[in-house]
């Protein structure tokens, strides 16, 4: 097998794990809410996620020591991008149907696309905007929003929109502030920041005695905390460090498709022609976004090792700041993702074997 195809397979496999893990979060959270109130369930997710993410990150050999300033930045991003995101989602969940919830949460790729323009200085072609809008429409169709009376709880809907914006802003700022080799360590500090928000909020608003420990709750927590947080976020930030943020985020529209399939298997939900049209729209949107990435001026960087599977000596943990860079963002010696021309081609871009593709 050609090295390019092998790399594409590993990247695609990693992204598939993220999509399946996050897609499974929705039906598993529905199951978990029968045994625990929403904020405490999110707190359990964050606690288990952080507990498993630390050994996972060090096991990959990709942990590096961040400077004090970088740690504070990562903590700050985690307070709203992880803690705020989950808290707002939890507070709104009792008042909004699950299908509508997914629609508002998955305005996320649209916010990433818009925020990437001023913060990452990206110049997305018009076709990428078209693809993102088509994908969002597909999400709404899959969620079955058109088949039910919509929610008019302005507070709950505002919380879901704020959650999506918080997630998108933290994603774009992480891309802006951290280099490739720093992303996984920064992810750990973001998880810590999220836990610092969720713990006092959940313990203040919900009685811990409301948790009913059952076998099904343990299974839910292992999924949403282990696979849906520790594994999925490590893979997500590893991919984010190497690829275009807007194109990568557009691929998360598939999360709703996975949630739809899992809900069909677990809960026996009916499948309508409208939902199948929505699935087709999402797949089309991802293809369009990937193809439109060829219109950018970025030139692919030299091939990197597979995410989370191998590393070069320069990625090894060091006792101080990473060599060859200043701790100041924007330093001329910083060869991270601040420079679009050094990014790899988007993972959603369709390529042909033996042919050099430009994102």
C-alpha cells in the first residue's frame, strides 16, 4: 500500500472513531438521564474523561511540558469550551427535544467557519459556505425537526446556541494558540478547566443523592467519559493540529447521522424518507466542503506520522518549553499552525493515488 493511502486510512480511521464516539453520546446521554440529573451526569463524564485522558496522553509519548502562560490559556479555553459547553447543554436538555438539541449544537461547524476568518486569517471559498449550510440543513432533516412542533423556550435555545459558539471559539483559539506537538497536553489542561466549572455548578444545583448507581449508568459513563471524551478529544485535537479547522469541523455533521443510526438500533425509532434525504444532504455537504478546500492557497506540508500512533524524536517530552520556539504567540520562530501555507491537506479533501493534491 502506498504511504499516502496508508496515512489517509489512519487519519480516516481516527476521525471515524471521533464521529462514532460523539454520535453515541446522544443516545447514551438519554439513557443516563434516567439515573442521574443532567449536570451531575456531565460532571461524571468530565471526571472519568480527565482520569483516562492523562494516562492515554502519556502512553502515546506525545505529552510535552507547557509553559505557565500556555497552561493558563488552556485552562481558560477549557472553562468555556468544555465546562461551559457541557453545562449549557445540560441546563437546556430538560426543555428541548433531543433532535432539536442536536440541530442547535451542530451549528458548531458554521461558527468555526465564520470564526476562522478573523482569528485564523483563513479565506474559505464560497463553495465551502454553501457546503456548510447544506450540511446544517441535513442535520435539521435527520433530527426530524420539521415533523414536530418546535420548542419556543427562548432561554433554553439561547443556552444551546451559546454552547455551540463556546465550543467553536475554543476550537479555533486552540488552533491559533498551540503548536502541533502541544495540542494533546493543552487538551488535558482544557479538561481540567472544564471540570473546575462543572464541579461547583453541578454540586450546587443538583443533589448528589439523585444519582442512582446502576449497571446501565456505569456503561453510559464509560462511553461518554472514556470513549466520548478521553479518546475522542485526544484524536480531535491531534487532527485539529494538522488540518484546516473549518473543513475538519464540517465532518462532524456526520455525528448526527451516527446518533440517528444508534437511536434506531437502541430505541427502535422509525426512519422517514425526510431523514434519509437529510443523510444524503450531510454526505453531499462534506464532499463539497472537502472539494472546495482545493481552492485555498495553502500548500500541503510534508507528511506527518499517523496521529497517536508514532512520533519523531522532536515530539518527545522535554523538561522545559519546546525547543526552537518562543512562548510568545506570533513569534517569527513559531512554525506552528499560525501559517496556513504549512498545513496539510484537509482530511475531507478527495484525492487520487499518485497525484499531488492541494487543499
